């Protein structure tokens, strides 16, 4: 574990403002608990069945959340640069994680541990801000879960794919097709058909204009 560079800390602090806006004193105390990690492609941030002991901020790279059912890996979420990652339920409860999180490419992160979180919560100078941070991260994850559940109930696979690429245009280049397909709840062949149909429609519209 290495100490984050000043520019890495600045990047992390700026991104955290959407969850909690630290004062300089609070940040200086928090920063002493931060460290960097580098993970190789396919290396786990959190393996299934193990307790998640940290929260990470992605400085560079990408990660996949997945379950294994009947020997088949089922992707449930993806995270990219500037995202926070953790098996959050496991992290908060310090119980074995039901989900696995691994790197889809060589990646780097800034992390803080569950032990550090407890230390900062017990410190009157940082307790309020860390409680706020934990609460707002949980609220964000709940919203993400509800949006995903809503999309599976009310949207077709093609609509879900269109929504994904509208929100993250480079997603198709970052995520292998078989991961993306099982995230959408379809086969790679079905995803290929959807993509061809979308690109064909877009090409016809471009020619018509």
C-alpha cells in the first residue's frame, strides 16, 4: 500500500463533494487514512465469500460486480474511473460478500478501510462528516438498485441497452460483450442483433439527412 499523490488526493476530494464536502481540517485527518492499490486485470477487489474490508475510489481502470450461479458468472454492475466501489453491505456489516468485484483491466484506486472508518467515526472532529459520507453513499446505491430493478420490469433488453449507451457512450468499448449481455439478461447473440439493428437504423437516418 502506498501513500496517494497530491493530485490523486485532489481528484478524490473533488469527486467526494457529491457525497460530502469536507472542511480542510476534516480532509487532512481523513487523508492520513487513505492509501492506493493497484490491481491487475481479473484480480479481485472483493472475492465472493470474503469480507469486504475497504471502499475504493477508481483513479483509473474499470470493475465488474458479479454473482456465480450454477457455475455461471452473472454480471450485475460496472464501475469506471471516478466511481466509488465496494461490496457495501459486506463492508458495513463485516460479513462475507455474496457478490464478487474484479478488475476488467489493470486498475488503480484510492482506498480507506473499515477499521479507519470506525476510527474516524469515533473522532469528534470527523464523526459528522463520515456519517454523512456513509449515508449519502448508501442513498446513491439504493437509487442505483431501484433504477436497475425498474429497467428490468418495464424496459425491453434493447431499451436497456439504448439507455446504457446514452448514459455512457463508450460503455460498449470498455465492457466485453459477454459481460454486457448477461448484465442485460440476454445472450451475446441477442446483444449482437440489437447492436446491429441500432447501428443499421442510425446509418439509415444519417444517409436520409
